[in-house]
C-alpha cells in the first residue's frame, strides 16, 4: 500500500513538473527596429495626447519654418505657416488638405523616424551590420529601411540608419527611389528628453550650409 502511495505521489510530481515547464514561455526577442524605437521612448507613446513642434530649415542665408499641432489619438492636425492656418483630420484628407498632409508626413518623419520603423507597414528592414558612418567615419551599427514601390507619398525610398550601441540614431542616409547614390546625408544630434520621449532636435549636412531643426516642442500626456 505504501509503495502504491509513493508511486502515485511521484507520478503527480512528474506531471506537475511537465505542466510547469509548459506554462513557462520565453519572451519574444525584440527586433532591432523595436530596440531603436524603445531607446527613443516608444513605451510612452500610448500616453501622449498632443504634440506641438516647429519644423525649421536653414539653407545658406534663407530660413523656412512651419508649425504643427498634432493630436495622435484623434488624428487632428493643425498647420500654421506664415499667415495660413489649416486644420484637418488625417482620417479624411481631401484635395484642400492634401498638400498640408504631405508636409506633415515629411516633418513628422524627421521628428519621429525611430518610431516609423515600427509604425510603417509594407516595409523591409535589413539585418544589422557594422559599417563606417558617412559623416563621422566611426564604426556604427547600420540597418536599411526600404519602402515598397506602391503607396504613400514617396514610394520606393530607402533610409540607412546608423546607430550606436545605445540604439540612438547618430546619422542617416536618404536614398530616393532606393538609388545606390545618397540623395541626402545628415547627422542626428542635440537629443532632448521630453518626459521620456527622446527627440534629436538637429540634423546637419556635412557640407555645413544646411541645417534642419525643431523648436517650440511641447509634448502633452494624458
């Protein structure tokens, strides 16, 4: 009788161990895109209700700017450029708001490109490699984001992201239509932390006569 109880108890322990092993699952490893997005505070995005920013470009002696108010949860966007103010909803872009939306997509991409790596669908992202960065000539990690040839305002474009071991982007190359030659090369610098959201506020060309930068950045949380 004692032997029977011992065997039953042993069988119960073995079954319990098997069940415990089945219930423990390893977390899915983060992709490089997710690691880059998270390094820039992507986990806080769900709590952001409103963003204000001014997109600036200085070229030689000329200056261009336009300001945006964006409510991501409702898709409401307001553009202020010169004396013009245009408000629209991104869910219902029409012929009157189309040009404004093209500008918004461009400016938002510069502002939050690390997030676009995980937001945008229909893209391919290369495996990471260690390569010489185009401006600093330092060895940095590199991935390439390529868009499909259909859909969007600039189909088929490619972006080479150069990032450090902290997964923050340091430089990038834009290649229009996935051309072999660079269409634009700029730095990513002057990062600022907005309550966990890290934004590179300045992008400069190596020639030194061009700078894209953001000012008047305000991030509101729920």
